[in-house]
């Protein structure tokens, strides 16, 4: 498929209002922040976007807003996964007309499919859409692992163009890189694996950290493409504490707390997620201050003014 997506893509958080509804103005601000910082692509409605808690209409609303705000400047790849293959197919068919450029689809969870089950699941949803599809392997959340030989089989399906690999197993990631079809993209699903995976030939990262620091994470991937490994290594070391802090509690709790501190959204979660513990919040705030990210609060008004002009 002809979709040249690589580099840094943000797994976007979904802002909510205090009444629990989707905060559309905040979502627009967040997208504009990403665009101004030079992000390569956007992935709404994934794990970081609290997709399991979104009602169908809310899910479509989020996708619609992100596509509208991105306005063709970067590709939008919608999160669209689940453990009911027929429901995933139906969801993708409803989302495709909204203007997304492709999908990122998490492996079926709870069912614990066999490797043949993974293959048939992804084959079925790939055949149900003309859009490119990126697999998402995250065993820590799904309870099962898409093994390298299965990824290699799936890479032969024309519109399955890549995988977001979050197994935490660098040997498996090397096996995938060595066995897939030419042009198949392997993205890190863990920020802290971006540097080593790209050094091995990976295509970039679908990032949590880039919610807070899109420019820096994008720069890291571009430095790797340019072969500037020493500079990339220094930037990776600088970002590592934030990569770790974003998982001091379950994602997306820390990243939403950070974005709230930066003035980009309200810190509202949907159950079963709850706010951070106070001690962890203090550690996160101190880190953001040290990294100079809290000074980005003054970007909120400028971003909001630009959004208001377009939607008025």
C-alpha cells in the first residue's frame, strides 16, 4: 500500500470534561500542539486514548475531530482493535469514510488466540478494508503474543504494512525485522525501545512521550534516520526519565496528569482509571519542571486562538 508513514507518531490522549464528555476544544488544542511541534503522524483512539471507555459515537467524534484538525498535514491512523473480529470489521468500515489514512489494530485480548487465530483475525480485517493496517502487539495488556513467524506471514498481505511492537523482547523484534517482507515497517510500541529498535532497522515509534514532547521524540527518530547516533543517544538519555515517568502508574494516567500540568487538557479519567497518587504526581511535576515542559503552558492560549479562528 502507498502510505509512507515512519518516524514518530503520537498515541493521542483523549481529553474529557469534568462531566465526563469528550472535550472537543481540548482535543483540537492537543492536535495543534502536535502539528506545531512537527509530529510525523497521529494515532487517536488507542490505549493512551482510553478507547475501551469510549462509546461508539464518541469514538467516531474523536476520529472526526482529529482528521479535521490535522487537515491532511500528517497521516491519521485510527486505533481500531478488539477481540471480536466481526465488530472490528464493522468499526473500521464506519471509520474509513471519515478520512483516516489507515488503522492500528491491537491484538485480540482475553480470548488468547493461537498463532493461527491471530493470522486469521488480521487476515479477515485486512480483507475488509482497502486502507493500510498496522498490527499492534502488546502482550502485557492482551495476555498473548504475536510471534515473529506469524508477523512474517501477515506481512505478505498487501495492506498489512507494519507492526507496533511492544513485546519488550528485543530478540523477537530482531527476528521480525529479519523475516518480514521488504518495506514492512516495524515501529516501537515502547518509547524506551525506540533507539535500539531503530538502530536495528525499525521505522520509528508510536509514542506516549510525544504527547508531552512531540518535537523531541520526533527529533530522536529523525536523528536515527540521519545516522547521527551520538546525538540521538544523548537525546534518548535526556528523554529516558520522562519515558519511565509515563509508566510510573498505568498509562495514560501519568501522561494525562502531565498534559493537565502543561495546560493542554483537564485531568479527567474514566473508570476504572483514577488520578495519580500524590507522591507520584509530585515526582512527575518536578521532572516536567526540570525538563522545561511546564513552560509550555503559555502555548495553550496561542493554540486555542488558532483553533477558535478555524471553527468559528
